[in-house]
C-alpha cells in the first residue's frame, strides 16, 4: 500500500512538472513603439496577472503587425495581440466591434467590449478554422479613429471625391467604404499608412489619437491640415490564443482581467485624445454629422450582408448606441 501511494505521488509530481512546462508560452505583442508603447506596457501587467492563472508568459514585442501575425501562424508564438481589423480573420464576432460607425464614443465602447468579454459569450470567443482552434482571450480599446486631411478645405463627403485615402489592405471594409464616397483607396499597412500621409502620397488617412505622436501625424497636417472631430470607428485590439497551449479556463480568466482594466484603458485614450492640439480639430455641423452617420450605417449594413461583419455583433452595437443616445435617428429603424 505504501509503495502504491509513493508511486501515485511520483506520477502526480511528474504530471505537475509537465503542466508547468506546458504553461510556458510565447506571446507576440504588436505595438508601434515596441517595449516602450502603451500596449506592451499593458501586456506586462497582464502577463504578471497570468502567473496566477497558471501561465508563464514570455512577451515578444513586434513593431510590425504583419510579422506578429505571421509568427503566430507559423507557431513561433502561442498567442498574438493584434488590431481587431487584422484579428477579425480569427474571430468575426470580436473583430466586428471595429465596424464603421458602430462605436461612436468611449462610453459605447465600454458597454460593447464589456458585453463581448462576459462569460455568457465564452462560446463565441472560440473558433475552429482549418483544423486549428483559436480563442479571443482579451479585447482592448485603442480609441476612436478620426479622419485627418492634409488640406482643411476637404471638409465634406463631396469634397473627398477623387482624393487619395490610405487604407489597410487586409481590411475590405475600408477599401469598400472609401470607394463608396468616390475617393481613391491607396493600399497600405500599419507600418506605412501614416508615412504616406506625411510625405504627401495620400490626401487623407484615418487613425486614432493613439497613433498621433508615435507616427508623427502632425507632420502631414502641417499648417493647412485638420482632423475631423467625428469618430468613424473605434479601434480595438484582440488577444488571440491557441487555447491548447494554455491552462484550462485561462481564456475566461484573461477576458475578465481585460474587462476589469477597461476603465484604465479608456482613461489612457481620453488623455491621448486631449493631447491632439485644438488648432487641428475641425467640428462638423449637426447636419454633416447626421449625413456621415447615415453613410456609415449604410456601409455597415452592406458589409454585414457581404459577410465582413458579424450580424449578432451589429445588434449588440446598435443596442449599446441607443442605450446611450435614445434620440438618435437610427434607434427607430430596423435592419441591424
């Protein structure tokens, strides 16, 4: 009996050692500023918390988002932190929070992200693609994307016709929307879309305040440029993991952490938005705002029909918008 107990104890010890080894994971973090960026710093806090969930995290900074994604696909990383526009390929539900005009304020962003991260939606966070299992273990807000123009005279949808607009090549929604307003879509990547704006290759670009200083957008604005003080979408980032590389139940514990830290992330966004000089901010008239909202709504519904956005998330976002602004024209309309 004593030998049996000793044998079982030895097996248990070996099992624990094996689990500890399996819990050592490499996580690629995309951040424009590498280790000195806000996303990487947040990831460090997350990695520290993850020790309590049985995972030993090794963070790998990547300043090129495509490289981070390719490393994840190649198995060099067990998880990756990407903008939702690129992460949408792994999970359309979470990746659709960034839908055009879907989240027009930080208050709505908080409601939508909190709902998505809730344990009631745990099943929607897991996908099986090409025989591989993926799980969204976190969603972080990066802030509203605003349109920046090199010439403040481009102050309406009509005047955007024929102008060159830098779009992220992997996001079909951007390309289609730019074409809808008659502008020229110039295919770009996160690593060069603002550089094209700064050196005059394009007339317009959409970006969050998060990118203003790191990508030096002020160089493209110069003395004639402006920022439309009207959010066209809310940029988020998703943490996508290969769940079999992590301890059981890790995904939800991680999502709970991201949910708890939402107020802190939104506070950071508010600070960055306030850091953009007022001289660049161009306010739209109420009439222009409604015109843009209608345009974005039509585009959003079109993208959903095309299968680019997740229909259930569109319903979630509309409920969030109308809970904050009940008087909005769309709240009495169907279709989403």
